[in-house]
C-alpha cells in the first residue's frame, strides 16, 4: 500500500515537473521580472505549441558573457531544447536581440529579417539607408528591410523608470509577431496573440518618428527664414 502511494506520488511529481517545463516559454528572465509579462508569454507560447508543435522560447539576460557574443550564447543554450524550437534572445548590456532555430526549416514560417529590422516603416528604412549605407547594394538592402517589431521600440528614448516597461512591450511585441507568423504559416489562428496591439505599438513608433522629422524640418525652415529676413545681421 505504501509502495503504491509512493509510486503515485513519484508519477505526480514527474508529470508536474514536465508541465512546468512545458510552460516555461519565458525560459530565462534576468531583466524584466514582471509577473504579468511572464504569464502573457507563457500563455501565448503554450497556445502556439499546442496548435503548431513549434516551441518559441524567450530568453532575457543581462549580458552574454562568458560567451564572446549573443550568437555563441544562443548556440550553447539551444542544445537544451528539442526540435522544433525558435529561440528569441535579448541581452540588455550587449544591447542585442537575436533569433536562432535548432531546425533551419523553421525559418520558412517567419521572416527573421523583418522581425529584427531596426526600422518600423519604409520611411525609417530610408533614413537608415541614407545615413548608414556604404554602397548602392547596401543602400537597397537597408531600404527593403523594415517592419521591425522589437528594435524600433527598444530604440525609443524613455525615462529610466520606464525602461523595463519598454523592454517588456518590445519583447512581447516581437514574440507575438513571430508567433502569429508561424501560426499563419501553419494555417491556424492564436487567441492570445497581440493582434491590434502590435499595430497600435508600431503606429505609435511611426508617429513619434514622423513627428521628429516634421519638427526638424519646421525648425530648419524657421532658421532659414530668419536668416533671410535678418540678412544684414549676418553680414
């Protein structure tokens, strides 16, 4: 009788541990530490896995050391997961975000370059292309690379006490973007995906960006007009 109870308890513990592991789609969090964020990621990750069989893991670390960069860190970590797994990694001090898979066929289900683009819109992509391109081919590559759902948010200027909120919004945005793309490729829909929240966040980024450009143009125009109307002062 005692043996049966002990066996039942052991089975329960094993099953419970498996359930916990299966729900840990926010696999590591050294940065954000927000219960709601953890719940939202795990809920969406669980639904994605249940409907597609694809495991999307989010890892938030302070830095990639002792590994030489974030990619080396990911290559070491991804060995722990069964296929098919997508690993989305954010390293705060390295200021890097990356995506790695343990089965290259997974890349056909989502657009890695789009998700990781530093530009939310084609206008931002054009601005980056103008300032960062070293050749025409490089310019065209920058111009085509937009629609980013993580880096444009992380790149926003914010107050120190708002940084963690910015991180959680950006990473959930990107996590949801990947999830929705994978789900769509598999012909299913996700109830827990961000949906319109994604669009609203990106709209906010675009408005801030366009507003900044418009303000700069207005200021430049005002300076030019002032110089023209007060030309004698500058002779």
